[in-house]
C-alpha cells in the first residue's frame, strides 16, 4: 500500500462534505494498527496505511447508515462494501470510498508463533519483502511472505473494486505463502470421520465470545442475532462443543453466497480457530452451483435471493 | 406396521403441508407398508425450511434428515420450493465439510397423489440410513469409566475434572 500523502490530500478535500472518514492509525505499539475515525482536519495526520492495516472497516458502515461516511478500503474490504450495497444495507449516496491497492496484510498470530510474545514493540520496518521488528534492543527479521494473512495467498482482488478516489495505480499481485492453518487441499484429503473429529476438536476450543460475528461486515443483525435471542432459542448459553458447533454453522449458513472472504472472523478469533476454512469451502459450493462470487458487482443479486425455474447446475432429484 | 430389523434409528422428515405431507397421508390411508424410523414435522412450505433446521437436527443426534416438498412448478405458493432447492443443494454440498456424511441428508419432491412414490422414498432413505448406522455425536455422553472417575474425584473433594 503506497500513496499516503495522496490519500491524506484526497481525504482533506472530501472531509468538509463528510461526517467522518474511517481509516487506520498506529495502535498501542509499533506492531498494532487500530481503526481511526477522522472528524477534524488535524486527525488526518494520524492516518497510516500499510501491511498492518488488516481491519476491514466496512464492518462499521451499516451502523453509520444515515451518516455521510468516507471509508478507506483494500481490495477485499471493497468487496464487503459492494455486498452491503447489493443487499441495500447501506446507501451509496452517503458513502465516499477511498480505494487502495494492497500488497497483503500481516497476521499477528503468525508473527507471534515465529518469534514469541515480545512485549512492547518499539519499531517495525517493512523493506523489500523483509519485516524487521525491534523489541528492547533486539531486531527480529522475518520474511513478509511468511507472516501474511492466509487470505492474501489466494487473493484475486488486491485493488479496490469500487471507489470514488483511487490512490496510486492498480497493481498485479504476488504469490507463495505458508498457510497458518491446514490448507484446503490437505483438508479435502481427510476422511469424513477425520473431518468430524477435526471440527469437534476445534469447536471444543471455541469460547463463544462472538468476536467472529462482531468483526464480520456481513453480520448486520447485531442485537437480533439468532445466536443470542431467546425466541427463537436456537442455542443455549452453555459453552459446550455441540452448541459452539451450532453457532458456527449459523454463521456459515447466514453467510452463504454473501461471504467476501475478508478473513475478519479468523483474525478476530482469540482461539485461533480456522473459521475461514468453513467459509472457503462453502464459497466453493456457491461457485460450483451458481458461478457466482460475492462482492464483485454492485448490481448483482446474491444467489439465495433469487432462483431459476430450470437450474443450470442442480440435477433433477432421482427419487 | 413392521419395526425395522434391529434398533430403530432417528430420522427427521420436514414435509410441506400441501404436497408431501398429503402424499404421506395418502400412503397411510392406502395402507402402504413403511419403516417406522421417520419422525415427520409438517411445515407450511419447503421454502419455510431453514437449512439450520437440518443442522440443528444433526446437532441433536438425528441419524438422517429427509426434506420433501412439492415438485418444481407445483408449489402451492408458486415459488417457495425454488428457493428451497437452492438452499438445500448448497447445504448438501457443504455437509461433507463438517464431516457429516451427505448421504444422511436428502431432499426430494413428492406430490399429494404419489403414495407409492412416498413409500419408495421412505423405504430407500431408511435403508440407506441403516446401512450408515447411527450418526457420530458432537457431544458424546460420558462413558461408565469416565463417570466413575468423575464420581471418585467429587468424593475426594477435588471437584470436577475441569477444575483440577
């Protein structure tokens, strides 16, 4: 991600018309970024862009529906905006999009796994594919390609797909990363029994903190989420494997044909559960059956909100 | 009606009010012999069926789930089953990801007059589920040994296993 000065200028130009512009700023130390809400021109100085800006800021849009909002988006974030527009959950007239080209964002869990918990990070430098992290007096060097988010490996849309202002010029992307979790190819080799046992193990670790749901830009029910309502009472408040499993199934099912694979659920998960594996596998089904990808075309229609009398890829029932 | 050889399994059927439920009724009135493992839940339309109903049934320990509605073009509400078809097809493709055998779930169309077809559907599906056996459980009950261990821990005053 480059063009910070250009972005700042464009935001300053648009700010008088807007209530707020959402971007990123430096968090509590050099390795953590955090969302920034720009309301006054002097706030713009705190804006940063770069591999630390992993947060999908589109999550805030439905809650700010009636405000004039500016938003800074990466390629994957822009897909979430498009999906929200398709479903009329936000209004394009109220939104100004600042599109970036993205070279991938870091996964802090991967860094933690490689070099351990370092406490306060003093300095982080990205230079030609190497990330140098300074904690105390020591420098740790890591290959950026080894600590990127898994989603960046399979990313086809590094450039924002929908924007009012594009920063810089669109770019091609690069490949070759070790996935943090089990890869889809490995997972697909597993037997049904192994898969069942795999999820049983993963779901037993879920603490049902709902961080995955809260971070998800497509989870717009908020206080009316069926996972917490008493009527209907889908799951108990008990934190057991079966109920955790059911909760994750609710999340997957409610994202069918809508999930843009921004990876926020997995990033937000404090237990490091491979939630994206479920999403990617479901999206594979959506691609196979409906030749549809969520968050590409603002005029498109999510496949489960429409039908064809003769479906192209659904065979007739045999009995 | 004959009880299936050996132990009965739990099969849940979601049937639409207008076609399949009436079809099952016709089969009953016509005294077509059927296995007795199926527990039927009547819904207004196959379009009323949230795929989560099916997953919830599996979570609760169902060994098989059968969904049946009006044939395409025949829906009482004109288009409910078209939406259902899309949802159910995606669910069927997704089930293997969770590790649940996709053969444990089937969706089909049976009209009010198709009693022999209903009998065939129930027979085929029940046979298939019996071949697969009971489904794996997410929350396996404690074995006798585990229960005895827990008991001894409680008696020794060290509380339950998770708080040692």
